């Protein structure tokens, strides 16, 4: 079947089997390996991407179901080549990643949270990432990273005399 996807602001026309999952399409057809495959049945969240800005499990969707939609993967979250998003930067700073397997999904989930709620409480951050499993169990540092990113993005983390 022929489908059209807008992935990380680039339009793609693709031929896929009706049974091709969105995560396989992203990884195999487009070479976007940042969407990780873990459980393949909707439990771990490692395959999370944003569909029109909303986190979805790309192992549970067929690529044809995403036809005509906007997809954001971790490869599309940076402001420019060689740069990090504020959330990525905060993950590095607070040691919010260990093996990194869950990290792209956690970061995309955090971006979606902060887009919808720029000033989340700790409880709201925990709730937002509750569908994503970190096998390294680094949850405390992940929550720390998202809280730091929220502070920075809202400007409340600036030094008093900063412009
Ligand atoms: S690989 Fe999709 S939820 Fe685990
Ligand atoms: S950092 Fe290893 S799975 Fe989360």
C-alpha cells in the first residue's frame, strides 16, 4: 500500500505491506533507528514516537494507520545538527540515561508533557513517564532531568542577573 508520512518535517511517500508496523517502517524503510523495539506488544514503551505531537507506541500501530500524519522521532527533536534539545541536555546533565535503550522514548514523552504542561509537578512527571519502562531503573534521574528541563524552558532556572 502507498502511504504518505511527514516524518521530522520531511514528507515521505512509501510502499509498505499492510502488516508493517509503524516502528518497523521507521527503522527499516526510513533508517530511523532511534525508535527502539523492546517487547513488541505495547508494554515497555521503548518504541514511543510522537504522532501529531502525542506519544504513541509505534509497535502497536500499522504504518498504514499513520498515513497522512505527522511523526516525530528522537532524530527530529534536536534544534539543529550537533545540538541538543533542552530535554536532551538535561538528561545528560542529571545522568538521566544509563544503557540508553529507553531514552529516546523517555525524551519524546517528556517533550510531549512539557508542550502540554510547561510547569509539571513531580507527580505529573512520574505519571507522564509511567508507561515507559527503564530496565536500568534510573527513574529518579529521569524525573530530575524532566524537572530541570521544565525549569530551563520556562526561564525559572536562570541566574538572577542573567539577561
Ligand atoms: S516495543 Fe512497543 S511497547 Fe514495547
Ligand atoms: S537507561 Fe537503560 S533502559 Fe533506561
